[in-house]
């Protein structure tokens, strides 16, 4: 064997030895996917080193699904060992184990568990952090989600009488172009300005194409799980309102395909609220924001002219109940705070959110 071949062989052996094992945590049994879904809880923004009584409150109510909407841990690192350690810390909490045992978990990420505050497509460890995320949430090895770029996903669950609810989990990080920072430009607030460019993307081309086909799947209710808010009033923080063209594009898809019974759930805000966006040529888009599991902002009067009902400043979770027997199907969405109080609630008839 010549020297060159020996070198190539050595590199191959080194690489195969160094190939990272999957990140596996043995923290007990997790619930399987349910055969029927009528109760769905959701939440976001949880510091892994803090106690998380909100998770125990959810576990005690035994919902069919729990949806993690991002900032599920505060990774904020390019070191994957640090990220794994933070997920491991979450996984060993009794309240997390109880939740995972009682409710089937679906998840998407936001900036902090992706890896960096307000990060988009240029975060250098996005592929490695995706593997950690999917390994932690026990995504099967053969899953399609592992084959494509990003972590977006969609699932359809049965209700009663062949009716179905679709959950669409968006990835608002992997493909997102840079935001426009507010350098004191007119019409801007806080950190970011609305980006008017048709070339800037939030979801990216592949995810948009996938989303368009998902919106044509057979379902009676569709819940869009977006880490960042969609329907609220622009406030200069990270949300769909910093990419208004992308908001319009989403609405355009609903109009083109006459997609009914869509509403959003979101996190990220460190507050809980429900927003209602009136849409010309379509139905109102509701967005139930629950944040956070440990994060909160007390005494901060966040402006939102599209808010309906109360602003929840304490730790909270979101709760959805689907009444499959009602005609039309009825969805009740609420925000429950750390004291167990229902601080905000909406009841949606699916004909109110249809063309
Ligand atoms: Fe966030």
C-alpha cells in the first residue's frame, strides 16, 4: 500500500471512530401516539435548570397531546455537548417524565433551542443541533423528518366520525433570512423593522412547497404551530410581522386552496395572549400564544391592538379542547396560568373560521 492510500485509510478509520453516536437519554417510558385526539396542551420558553411546575399541571390533566413550541431548553451554544447536557437536565425532571408518560409529545424549536438568540439560517451548527433535537424527542430513525433539511413536520390525528385534526409544526429558524435591525428608521419599533423584500424568506422555498401540499391534506381542523407569533400587531420583536410578505403568502395559500378551519398557536413572547387578525378576502386568523413555562415578563405592557381578552404575565400553558360532536365542530382555546386560573378563552365554531 502506498503512502497516499495509507493516509486515506487512516482518515476513514478516524472518522468512523469519531462518528457521533445518537444522543440517547434513558428517562423512562413516553406515551405513544393516541388513536383519538380531543385535548391538546402546549407551551414554550423553559429554562432547563429551573423547576417547571407548569409541566406537572399539564401532566395532571392528561391531555392527548402536548406541543412544545420552542425555546424548550435554552441551549444558546455552538457546542453540541452543552446542548445535549441541557436536554439531559430537562429529561431528568420528574415533571417532564410525568408529562412524557401521560401525553404524546410533538415539538418544534425556536431560537434558543436551535442554538442562538434570534438566529436564522446562518447559525453554523444548525444541522448538528437538529440531530440533538430529533434524538431527544425520539424521532424514529426512519422518519422523513430526518431526511430533509430543517425540522418541520405535520401529523394528522383522528377525532370522532372520521373527522380529523392536522397539526403543522413549522420551522421558523433553519431557512430564515436576516431580519432588518431598527436603526431608528421611521415606522419601526423596538429591535426589528418589517422587511418589505419579496426575496427575504422566513420558511424557505422547500418548506413553503411542503406546506402548500400539507394544507391540501384531508382534515377538519388545522393547527399551525409556529414558534413565533403570526396574528398580533407589529411590535418590533421577532415574529411573522417582521416578514409581512411571508404573512401575505400564507394567507394567499389559504385563499388559493380555500383551506378552512386554520388557526395558530405560538410561543416565544414570555407572555400569554390571544390575537385575532381580520383578513380581507378570508376569515379571521386567531393565534393563541402561550409563553412561558418558566419565562415571564411581569409589569410589561406589550401593545397589541389585535389582542382579545387578557394579557397573562404569569407562567402559563395553552389548552385546546375539540368538541367533535358539535355541529359545526367547536374548538375552545384557553390560557391557564400557574395558579390554575383560566386567564383567557375563546370558543371557535369552525364555520367562523372558514371561507
Ligand atoms: Fe424565542
